[in-house]
């Protein structure tokens, strides 16, 4: 049976078939589209290539992934190497002389180091600092270059019209070229020679010799060396009854100069012309430690020693102050001195020689006496010098040794100290002793003598009263083996010589400057001892730098003396040969002064002087001032 409406049924079937076909087409299309995601690669510059081993990483959730190749890092630019020569040149251009020296001394090649140090020397001389140049010259490792630099310095100083300090470079060079000695400075031996205003000399073997006044004058006159005026400004050249020197400010200025590779100036070296220490003040609130005393302009005498224009006394020296400050620091021995000691074997030979001579009767005048004296000296030999408490290369050590040696030469009649200090033999002749027929072993030594140390109740101000030097004496017994036995006593003539020496010490110091120099060193030693005993630096908050035990300031050094010519003489009395041999030394033991309550006395007047002496407003870099009258 046929449907009633055949056209409608056919239409429905057709529509359904069409929909099914379309669904199939869409499904196939969707499958084809999503089967492989599309990848877009960013085009990059051709010269940048991605490393072959670098994988491409694509995020799964993105339809497009941009892959950027790994960048090759730019090469690191190396800093150009600065040579030591360029570095030294730059430091000198900036005025950093000290750093330039340090740079030069890091170079191991001796030729290159010499070249760099000569650059520093030239810069220092161009700036007019010939003293600093001398210090740098001494660092030059090659002897020939060092000698050449010395000559260039001497020529530059001549053209400049002088130098900052007394200089004996030409004299040293003349000695080295005109003598047969082999000198370490010339690279030909071990002998050393250095500047020192002294009446003694030390040979390359460390033996101390006496130089007569006539010998010194003759040598200096032949070389045309004369006294000269110091190059001082008007302010420091003024005489002053009380000049004050701030040790704390002075050290700051010295430290700054050293760091710049410069030398302390002449005024600093000579402590502004102080000829004596009279006061010591500490100002805790101002962080000041101050010394004070009379001061004046100075000249350099024929021996190159700085002495006051009017008083003729040696001025105090910074080298000596720093040396004793280090002795009385926590690291120091807090005592210093020297001693002369004959060797036992020599004393034994002399004792036997004199006994045999006396058994034969008195000596014949003339050649017999001279020959006998020569034998006596040869048998006794040299004496050993023992130095303690200060470096044996320091100026302090040399002054102690010379003062002691000359005192003994006065005692045995080989130097004339004037009518008020007769020798032991002069005293013996007046005494007309019948018992002086044996070897006399005498001991004389020098030590400190101060009447008192005054201070205010707060112990911030101190005055040194009665500064002098004490000569002490003792008789010793010489055994058959040459041993010296202490007796603790001195016979009459021995005591008399020591008493005369002490009583007339000030007169002697005016004639022989080494004794004034010794007195200055004693004053500075007492300053250092009081600072240590009273903790003055701590109370002022002064932490020493340049002046400390290991500080940058280096005092001048001299050839150390280890032995000394025999201190012995003889006379004939009552038909017998009387021989006098002397030992002893110098002993600076400040404890006898600063820890003796009988010496320390309260004085309100000292505090009043301290109050008046406080520093006024000073220019930048100024470290001294004068108390207005």
C-alpha cells in the first residue's frame, strides 16, 4: 500500500542524510587541522647562530612558540697592565713620595728597583727636600748607582745654595776616595762611614778612637768646612725664655710628612731650638703633651752640630727624644747606659808586667819610658764596650760613649778639663802619697743628678729643677788572674776627682759640648720616664704612631762601637811605676728620680705656669708656640 504523502517522507530522509554527511566532513576537517600544531620561528640576524646542541623547547599550551637562540657572551675586555714605572710616575706626580718608595721596593729586579728609586730621588731633590733624597739614596741596592746619586745630590745642593741640615757628603766622598780603606758604600769592602758631629771615630772593626781638637780643626780647615747659619724663619729664630713644643701635634706633622715620602724639616729635627727641658705639661681635654724650656736660633758649628747662637749650647734633637721614648715604652728596658770593661787576661798581664818593672827599679827617662808605656798599652789591650737600653747605632749611644771616654781621659791626665778638675795624677802629686805603688783599678761612672721634680696637685704639670750630671767613683781590687773585685768604697783621691767633676760639671759643659749634649739626653730621658710613670700619654689620649717602638720615624744610625782604646796611664812616684787603669760607664736609671718621693714635691706655682702656657689659636700645622712675657 502506498503512503498517503510520499513527497514529505522523502524530504525528511534527505535532510537527515545531508546532516550526517556534513558531520562527517566537519569531523575529518577538525582532525586534519589539529593533528600538527603550526610552529612559527622568529627570523634572527644571520651572524648569530643557535648552538647545535641546544634543544627547542615549546610550551604545550600555546599554539605559537617563539624560539630565541642562546646568545654568545661578549668577550671580557682585559684592563691594561700598569707597569711599576708608570705607577711610580703617577704617585710622584701626585706628591705621594712614600707610596712611590714602597712601590719601587716591591720590585725584585735590582736594576729596575734602582731606576725607580732614582726617579724618587730626583723628584725629592726637585722639591728641595735633600734630606729625604739622602734617605732614598741609601735604599738604592746597586753601589755604583748609589754613589752616582750621591754626587748628583751634592751638585744639586750646591746649585741650590745649601741644604736643610749640616751635610758632610763631600767630606765622606773625599775620605773614601783618598784613603786605602775598603768601604761598603763603594761596594769594595765592609767599612762604613757616616755623618756624626763627634770627637771620636769608629773604625770598620768597631774600635773607638779619640780625635784630638787639633786634628779635627786641621782636617776641617783643610777641607774649607766652616760654621754656617741655620735656615730659619723669623718666628722660630726669636730667642724665648719659654718655648712650648706639643709632642702630640709634632708627631702628627712628622707622620704626615713620612707618609708623603718627605723628611721632617729642620725645625722639627731640632725641636724648635729648645736648649733645655724645664717643664712637662699634660692637657687631657685638649689631648696635648707639651715640653717647654728656653729656646733660641741656632747655627751649625765646624763639626756640624746645632748650637744656640747666644748660649752656644747644643739644641735638643728629635732623634734623641724618639730614642728614649721607645726605651721607656711598654716594650723598652726603661734604663739605658754603657760600660767600659778591660779584659781579665789583659789586666793579669799588666799586673805582672808592673810588678816586674818595679822590681828592676825606676825607668830611664826618654826612650825607656816611651817604650815601657807602649808595652803597657799592648799588654792591656782594648776594653769592651757594653751598650744597653738604646740601640748601639743611635746618636744617644754615641754621646754616652764619648762623654764617658773623655771623662776617663780627663781623669788619667790625657785631656785637660781646667784647673778646677785636676786629674787623678795631679791629685796624687799634691797628696805625695807613699803608698801609691801598685796597680790602681779605678771605676768612674756618670749618672743623673736632679735636685727635685716639682708638680701641681693634679700631677698634670712638672718642673725639672737642678738638672746636672753626677760622677761616682769606686776603688776595685785586681786579682792575680785579672778579675776586678768591687769594694763599694772609694779612697780619698778617687772621691775627690769625682766630686770635682760633679761640682764643676756646668763649667766643663761650656768648654766641651759633649757634656752639654749628655745633659740634654738626661733631660729627655726624664721626660720619657715621667710620661711612662705618670701615664701622661694615656691621660692625654695620645696613642703614639710615628714615635712608637715600631713607628715609622727612624732616627739616624751610626757605626756602633764595640771596643775602645785602653784607658790607662802611669807616673813614677818614689821610684816606683804607678799605673792607673779606669773602668766604668754611664748609667741612666730614672727610677731614682721619678719614684723617689723625696724628690717629688708639690708646687702650686707649676700649675699656674701650665695654665698660662696652654696653646693659643695656632695656624694649621703649627706645633710650637712662645709664652708671652
